[in-house]
């Protein structure tokens, strides 16, 4: 188990932020937790430690939003996500994290900026098996490699203008499936060392707390603000990923 106090000084806020994002404050907030862990450990080890914790968060989030999620969207995005995870596992030795960060970052900035710069609200999009599975595949692939699956699937979910609880519930179900599936290739690739698993176990009690905080905040803010936060975080995350990839 990692015993460095500096690690936990960064890891505890990182886990709380990730949990708050799953509880209702959007996937962009979760991306702020990754740089915190990167201050004290390698991104690869950070991803391995985070994954079991994310699975615990997913269980809590699924329970909270069990009555508020879009079955049609899950049906039209999860098959693509499964294909993306398989591709990520197969091409793991050849992946360029920097290239993927640039691609996802550029996508985030363009998509988020379009929302803020658009003069008139666009018509709400509908459910599409083609779009859903495409963005689900991109999400599964980027989630496997750099835990950045929130941005691609947001491109599909956000334009539908679902109710805030249905939106966050659909995110919760989608990533519960994605993260559970990622456990298998992560284990096969040897990412779950005794040190990583023991450290994840120590941090796990923080996970439900973060989810509950996020859910309480979600109940106090409007539908409009939830979408503004979601699109705003997309731009921030996009700039961050572009900077990391190009640097």
C-alpha cells in the first residue's frame, strides 16, 4: 500500500471530485481529479488505482438514479462502448496517449464552444443508434486508455436535453457498464498489483461520500445550470487535454 502522506493529500480530494461528478455534477469535473493524482504518481498507476474505486462509485450512483435513466440511450450506446473497450485492450501497447488527448481535447473545445457561441438554442436531438454507438465506441476507447470517456459520450447525450436526473442517471448506467467491463482487460494487462489494490481499498470509503455530495448539489440547482456546468467543464477539460497532448 502507498504510505506517502502527500499521496493521500492529493488522492482524497481527487476521489471526492470524481464521486461528485458521478453524483450529478457532470463528467468534466472528474477530469480535474486526474491531474491531482498525476502530481504524486504516474498516470498509469493512477488509472489502475482509480478503476476499482470508480466501480464502487458506480454502484452508489446506479442506486441513486435507478428510476431516472434513458433505456433507449443505453441500448444505442453500450454496444459501441464494448467495441471501443475491446479495441483499447487490443491496441494498448501501441496507444499514443498524447495523440488521443489532442483528439478528445479538440473535440471537447469545439463541442463546448458551439454551445456557448450559438445565438439561438438548437432543437433537441433524438436518439440515434448510429450516433450513439459511434460516440459510445469513442468513449469506450478513450475511457480505457486515459479515463476520458465522459467527453465523447457527452457529444451524444447532451444535445438531447434530457431532464437533469435522467441525464445523470444515463451517464451513471453507461459508465457502470463501461468500468465493470474494463476490469477484465486491466487485470489481464497486470494493472492490479497488490500495492494498487490495497491503496484503492483504503480510498474506497471516500467514494460514496463524493457521490452523495454531488447528488445533494444536483437537487438544489436548475436543469439549465446543470447543462451550463456540463458544457463549461467540457471546454475546460478540452483545453487541459490539448495542452497536455501538445506539450
